[in-house]
C-alpha cells in the first residue's frame, strides 16, 4: 500500500463536492470514476498509479482543514471497510490536532497583542482575583512608585505598604470594592 498526499484538492472536483459535505469519497476502482470526470481519472492514474482512491475529509466543527487523498496501487485488493473506518478515525484525530494547533496559535497571538497593550499602558494596572490575590501588575508601577513588579508581588497586603498612611483607608475601601466587583481609578 502506498499513500500519497494531494496538495491540490481543487484538481479533483468530484471529490471536493463530497469533502465539502464532510463525506468520505471512496472510489474502489479508478476506472469507476465517471467519464464526465475524465480529468480526475487521468490524474489519479497518471500521477499516483492508483488502482483505487479514498479521500477522507479533515474537519473539526465547524471548519474543514483539508483532506487526505489516499491511493492504493495494489490492484489485487481494495480498501476494506475496516481500512476506511480506521482511516476516517485517523482523519478525525488529525483534524482535531490541527484544530488544536490552530486554536493555540490564535490564542498565543491574541495574548501577545493583549500583553503589548497592557504592558505599555501609561496607567498603573493591578488585577485581582475574586479573593483579592494579585494576579497581574503592569510595568507602569515602577515608573509611578519606584517599586519593581516583582517587589510589589512579594509584598504582604500589596499595595497598602506603598500607599501614604493618610490614604490607606480609602485605598483599602477601593480594594474591597474591587474584590466585590466594582471597578474604577
């Protein structure tokens, strides 16, 4: 059994029609490709020396990532149902992996852009979780207070130790309000 990967599914219009509907396209014998699609038949025979063709869509809801075009050159056997089932499962696993990698790449890029905006904001930003634990402090804290982000993160009761004594009560009230869900400067 020899497998080939098609890089241009557009060269196989009949297969493309099936794949767009997320169906496998199984032609047990290349000679069975309809004469109307002679281009596909000739291409499969000439380029892949194919005795049979199997196209498996690579899709993970809601997106199709491509297709596996598999050709069988052994003319003494065709694709068994177990071959087709196993390859369909393989296609689903492969598509899920591609979808996961695509999603991870998208999230990484979004995080990079988000961090660029937040890290270079001129305002001092603190983010707290619902229990009041500091999750994030941007770099503006050092320009405004003289304390590095790492120093602030290691302070007990941050930011109260760096707040002037006359303002600690007000800042403490604002922090309590922020933890309760309000926001503001």
